[in-house]
């Protein structure tokens, strides 16, 4: 008589191989931490010069390519396990009503996102730590690339962090709460090059994004809100409202 089968192994429950997830974590975390260490060791206050126009263009172009490369790599890991892109995104739009619904959710969510960012910034502003200065895109080419980068980040980062990592962490921990928190922490740490203040702020926002994805069970509203928040914070708020 055969013995009763035990619970399925973690390896079987994961949406992608564990080693594949490790590669994604390393790609996001190691360069970011090295950049922070280099910045902290070499940069005195006021010593960092603004990057040139050509450097900005190159940086945006590389970042766009990396966003889509990581999205493809996340999809590849799921595909190897027999999964589909739908398993990461939760499905595509099937009607204009669905489009309107997701935009109607994304707008108030963005307002909550802005308030959360403001509140966490107020809490962490007392932390004395180097922060990477931000260079606002200027000129038609830089602005166009920034908007394209923002849309790419909205699509690709949601797919990787909320679609892939959140589902992977949920499968491993069997807890959606743990999954939302863990992917948010990784999301924050992936921006370590911006300084520890930003890590805290972005981790909180990552948890907020994860909560929306867990509620909606798809990434459509997430992608809309994420893309617009990057466009607004990185360019529109400066261009239209004179933010300093």
C-alpha cells in the first residue's frame, strides 16, 4: 500500500524556479547597493555636478532597455514553469468599461499614493544620510525619453515586483500579507542608490502598490497609477507647478 502523499514541495508551488528569483533579486539589489556605497564614500555635500545632456539621454535609454529586459526575464521564469503572461498581469482589458474602471481606480489611488509619499517624507526627513540629487529632464528629447521611461517603469516594474515577486513570495510564504510586505521591501531596496530616505519612502509606496494588486487581482490600475506618478514626480510637477 502506498504511503499518503505529503504536502507539495515549495519548489512545486513556486511560479518560477527559486534560482530564477535569486537572479532577479541580485540584478536589482547588488548594483543599487554598490552605487550607494560609492556615493556615500566619494560624494561630499555639493560636490556632485549635474550630468550633461548626452549623459542623461544615454541613462534614460539604458534604463528603458533594462526595464523591458527584466520584464522579459520575469516572464521567462514563469513560462518555464508552464505559466503565461496573464499569470503575472491578471489579464488584459476586454471592454472599454474595464478601461474606464481601472482609470477610475488609478486616479484616487494616485492621490493616496501622493499623500503617503508626503507623509513618509515628513517622517524620514530627520534622517541624516546622503541623497542622490535629482536632475529634471529638459528639452524635447529628454522629456520624451522620461515619459517613455515612466511608462516602461509603470508596466515593467509592476509586472516584476507585483506580478512576479509578490506571487512568488505568496507561494513561498502562503501569506498574501507577507508577500505584499516583502516585495515592497525589495522594491525600496532596489532604489538604494537614491539614498536611505528614498528607500523607506519607496518601500512604503511599494507596499501600497502591492495592496492594490492584491485587492484587484490584476495589475492594470497599478500600471496606470505607477506610470503617471513617475511622469508627474519626475517632470510634470516641475514643468507645470514650479516644484522645487
